[in-house]
C-alpha cells in the first residue's frame, strides 16, 4: 500500500451508510474502504485517527457571500433601524470612501478564516466595482484569492451593487463599464442586480446586457434577481427563457428571487418549470428571512444552494460565515425537520454548489481532492440540529484547523 499521510478510521460518511476508513495521500483521497479500519495496519499511515463514528463530509461550499464589504457593521451608524435595502445601499456607498486595499484584504481574510474554521473549502463571493472603488476591491480579493488558495477556493463575481444603468435622480448610477473591466481583469463570473422594485431602468435590458457580456467573455452568470417583496419585480421567466435561447443552461445562478413567493401559484409553477428546463441554480440566502418558494424549487429538482450572504455589514449585522448555521436557519424558515428533508438540505452546502461552481471531482471518491470536514456528530440531521463542532478541516489533504478533540499525536 502507498504510504498515506492520514488514515481516518471508523468514520460515518455523509453520503452512504456504515462505517468507513478513508486514506489521504498527496492531497487526494487514496483509500476508501467500508469497515472500522481494524484490518488496516497502523503503519500504513503517518497519522491515524479513529473518528469513533463521527461524521466525515466533503468540505462545505458557501455559494454566496460578500467579502469586500464584510465586517463593516461598526461603520454603519444606525442604518439597521430602518432595515431598508435603499438605506443599506446608501450606507455602503458612503463608507466606500474609507476603504483601502489593505482594509479590504484584512477584512476578507478574516471572513475567510472564519469560513475555513466552519468547514468551508470553497466560496463564491461577490465583488463590487464602481466610481467609488474603481477596481480596488477586485484587486484586493484577487490578492486574497491567491494568498489563501492553499486553504480555500475562492471564485469571484463582478457585482453591480450601484445599479447597471445610470438613471437620473435615483440611486442607480450605472456601473456596466466597471463590470466589463472586472472581467478583463480576470474575474470569473458576471453578476447582476436586477430589481424592478429598486431601479427605474428596464430589468429586461439588464438581462440582455448580461448575456451579451457572458457570451463575449464566455463566463457564467450569477445575478441578484427580483429581491423584492411583491409581484411587481418578477423578471425570472424572462431570464430563464434567455438562458435557454442563448444555450447557457447550467451556467446561470439567480439569488433571492423573493418575488416568486408573491406571484400566483400558477405563475410560480410555470416559472419553476422554466427554471428547471434552463438548468438554473437558485441561491437561497436565509438571513433575508422572507424567502422564495424554496420547498417547491427543491421538490421540482432545481439545483438549490444555500449561502451565508452578507456578513456584519450594513445589510446584515450578524453572522460568522458558517454554512451550517445558515442551513439550520433555512430549515427553520421552511419547516424542514425530518431526517430526509435535512439530508436534502445538506446538499445545498455541498454537492449542489459544487455543481454550480463546476468544481472538478468534488466528493468522497478515490482520486478526488481531500477537501474534508470532520463533525462531532454521527448523522447529518444531528449535525444540523445540534450545530456540531467542526473538529477538523482538511484542504487538499492538509489539516487546516482542528480542535482539542483531536489527540495531539493525531493517532491512536
């Protein structure tokens, strides 16, 4: 047997029953055998750890976060008292004048360190570019992306927080050119902020502009869409049809789509069928509290992902970049408490966002990257309901974080 760096024995796996032993070598899963590992000699690995039935899962994936403005709540004054989207946009716009490259790097790094400790091995983050920041946040997050590549994979979305078009006497100042420059600078995904309730400009025109850029730069789309609590902001069917027309199936993600909850059941059913046909991923952000038709999307087989969204900034004052905490909140909000339902939700922070990000070889299989998290629970429902401690986190086979629960020798 090839020498192993780690041999994790007597593990409960997140995707199959029984007890298993998992060997790690050269950054990948090198061994995956059913059983408690008693038949494997301890000399086969440099470090051996008996998990005693604890849950071993692929690393979590945070499908939607905002790292560039994270940890700025203390600069926000009393904006939280109003709770309005426009007020939060204005607050972050005002404080951007104080952002520096070093400041953004420091805050984003801190947030990602929290992510890693929570068991996250990949994130997709929005990053803003506009007249207030130019491409400063893009440069900062690309720096963090490189500096932390050994700990976590970071994928960037160019996000037009300030509005795509310029509309006189409104909040929408127009940052389309900054979005294209972000793609030219190497940002991987083009984003949008399409909301008929917030902006006066045509949401359909922004959809068209997004697909124009996506086709020219051959990039995926990840858009804040219809984030409004009534049926007036309902652009989802138009975007879904454009996805099919342009052959962008499997390459589009929509976040929020709150207005789907306010249209008629017949319109919602038709829209969900179109979303499924277009192979669109739906990002659900539980901290928003008022959610879309999450259960209906899941039952229809739509690829639903869960993100932590804003982190201690003018939009959300709380949070610790923890997908498992977001998952519990999601379960509570949509009334999912059964074991089967909770296991289904688990996929929204693991396999579903891996598909969204098109991560190669994500999963528990020999030859796949050893991006793993050990939880102090034996089952997925228990891990969610009890918010199990993340005892250890591995990125490409290297132990990134651990708690005192691991013996100092990491062997037994």
